[in-house]
C-alpha cells in the first residue's frame, strides 16, 4: 500500500482500477467529504418542486448529507466510474420489434447493456477482495451501485472524477455522460487520492441537452424538475397516467436518453469507438431507433402475456419498472402516436388486454 509519494499513490489507484474493471478510482477521507455541498445540492433539488418525487431522498436526508457519520467504522470511501458493458444476447432483443408505420415504444440504449447494478457490483466485489487481501480479512465494507441512499454524483465531483454537465449528469474523461458510478466504504485506512478532471469536460456554451429535452425538465445548474422528466414518468411514477402525463411521456417505454445522446461529446465518443472497432457488437444487435434507443411495437407489447414479459425483463434494468408499468407506458406510447379517431376506435378493445387498473385506467384516460 503506497503511503509516500502522490505519484505512487496515483499509480496504485490506476492499477487497482485496471484490475477491477473500473475507468477511474478516487479515495475520499472523512475530512475531505464536506457536508455543505451535499446539503446544498439536496436543498436545491427539493426547491425545484421535487419533494415527494423520490420518497427515499426525503426519508434519508441525514445519511445522504453525512455519509461517514452514518458509517462510523468507515475510514475511506472509494468512488469509481465504469463503462456500460454491451450485452449482444440481451433478452430485451426478444421483445416484439417496432413495425414501420405502427406506434413504437422506446427503451433507452443503456438498458440493453448488462444491468449496471450487477456490472458495478461485480467490480466492487473484485475491489473489496483486493483490499481485504492487502490489509485484513476482517475489514468492513458497504457497497452501493445506485442501490442505497448515497449521493454518488456529488461524491464523484468531490473526488474529481468529472464535472457536472448541464443535464445534471457527471461528465467523465472519454465517456461523456455515459459512465456509471459506484462507491465502496471501507474500514481500511487507504491513502486519499483526488483527481483533477480536464477542463475540456466543461460544457462551455453548449446547451444541446437543455434545448433538446422534450419536456423542458432541465433547469438551472442541472437541477431536474423530476416530475417532468420522461425517465421519472416511465420508471418511477406508479399507478395510471393522466392524459397530460401520457403526452409528456411520449413514445418512452423505459428511460429517456435524449439529454445524453444529443451531447456532442457523446456523439463523438460513439463515433470514435465505432471506428476503432469498439462497441460494434452492440450497434449491430439493435435496429435503428430515435436517439439510438431500441424501439419495440407498442401494441404487441400490450398483447404480450405479462408472465412472458416478466420473464424477458428479468435481470435487466427494466425489471425495476415491472411488466404492469411497462404495459402502461406502451399504452401511452400507442395513444400519443395515434389520431383521436384511432384512439376511440381501439380504446375498448385494447383495454380488454389487461386486468390491471394501472393499465386500464391509463387507457380510459386517453384524450
């Protein structure tokens, strides 16, 4: 374990990242993890009329804003970024594909990769075993990949992994807004290691994500009006959708990638990796769709038995939403791409395809 020069410490963490499959790893100590920016960000998020949108944030404020005090045994916090892992055998590719001229429902492209929770956890498992082997088998750990009350983006900013984009996401070297984040608290006393992100990561005068957001959900300093965000409507909003909510959701089945896919750096990174031969497997396994998303047939998804849909989405990011919510979103996608006459003609028929009040009331709400 390096304890002398910053150069050796940087080399140690670069090697650790390479061994575990991460892009970058930084290490925060309690004294460098200030509560003030965490509290300021959480307060700003709430002041954007987001109270209640994500209930766990409201109930876990103390843990979110003071992560070390919540874990008094922790002496080090590793913050890391990692790339999506393409999955050419994704079961989502078995969903009914979009047909020309028929209403389509889109899945954000990241969801066709290996579920980032599982991918990130496998990296953290390697990291944990490496640290325990270098120190003590009795070391304590607490791992999180978007699975516990932790403000990963704010911690990553403190650690220097990247800069905040106008869309509120973290922009990291070589990955634009596409990298995922994970954190690992440990009782091991590791050397602090903070990174310095390149100035080229700053957005400058580009406002592409703000301009292209279909629901104008991106506010000042990257604070989302969460209830306007298509990802929140598709993934987090429970129960039936009103007609205005369906119009806002548009053709989205799961998540929205507009604010990342329109980023010039993301486009350049995608083109560069494709020309180098990286990522071609993923690009080849999906048909063309808006913003690079994967398009499925909205009506056929409604007709797919719920048990079969649950089987196909098991172990993927879509499992978070569940079959009923996906069918609700498919009903909205069908409606907003149909004329009023088409909606009226098909409304009663399509409502008979589900026994779920969430789906049937969404169809009943068609304007």
